């Protein structure tokens, strides 16, 4: 969980120094991406809510299947570039598709660790995985620990859960139009961190044709990273249910990690 940088740093092997490219990205493009990421994550939450209300069961394809789907969609999208007009439209469509695939993979992993995927709290915990490995503007560019990230988003999770407990799932669609809705604030906190990966993906796919290799490779890195984070995240939650969050956190933070060169 604390070595998350190892997976994300692999992105620098795709299409040059992506982190430098993200820093040079115009603010207007960053705001545009942020808007669409928020909209995308909101759409995923709505879709999951409908699934929960209908009581539909999630089938469990293998993690390799999700990797193949996400990698191929990224390669197809990258072939058109991310800044070429039609390529931009395709980029947004593919981003939505690949993110939904990744979310389904995360949900499957959650269920394998004893989580009830029909519960709203579990859906929020799945969404938290997208915040692992990313930083927000409030982090000053520094990597944050697993529990620090959870603390940063847990307040939003608690308020969102309380809102559901009070108003019920049926009131959510109407509530999504209210700026004071805690669900929107939670999505915003996740999107601020997920933007790190989305921005790097946008840069990697900027050049048509060459972007196919970048798009496919970066999507593979993404889903590999989020699957590993989900496995660890829900393993820890499983331990917390058995031994209590306080004890697990104390033991977790007492572990001294060797620094890797």
C-alpha cells in the first residue's frame, strides 16, 4: 500500500516524462478534464445505485479479462490522439468505458473479501480505490499514506452514508442536482485525486498513432495498479471487521518499511 509510486512511476516509460507534461498542461485543459472526471464518476455512482435497487447480481469475470478489455480500449482510443477534435471525443468515451470496467473489477475484488456489494457504504469504499495513488492540490504534490488518504475522504464518506440513511436510495437522483448534496462532495474529493492518472493518460495519448501504444500501455498500468490497491484496501477492511479499525491501524502504522532504491 505504501509502495504505490512503483506502479504509477511506470507511466514515465510511456511517451516521455508524463509528469512534466502534466505540469505544463494549460489550466483551461486541466479544468476541462476535471469537469468531465467529476461527471464520469457521478455517472458510475448512479449506475451502481440503479443496480443495487434492482438487486442485480454482478458476474465475476477474471481480472485478466478486465485487463484485456481496458488495454484494448485504450489502444483504440490512443490511435486517434487526445487533442485532435474527434480524438478528444473518443478519448472521453473510452475514459468512461475503461473507468467503468475498472470499477466493476474493484467491485468483484470487494465481494471476494466478504463485502456486501449491495450496500451503499461498500460502493463508496470501492470508489475510494480511485483515490489511492493520486494526490490532490491540497497535498502539495507529496505522496500520502494509505490511512492519510482514507482520513481525507472518510469525512465525505460518512456524510454521504448519513444522507442515504436519512433520505433513502430513491431520493438520490433528485439530490444529484443539489450542490449541497454530500454525495457530490465525496465524488469531488475522489475526482481531485483520480485526476492525476487521467491527466497522465491525456498526455500519453496526445499524438495520434503513437498514442495507441501509450493509451494501451497506460490503461494496463492503471488497471493493474487499481486491482492491487483494491486487493490491499479490502484485505485491510476485512481485518478491521474482525479485529477493529483502531488495532489494525495501530499495527499497520507500526510496521517499518525498507526503502527501495
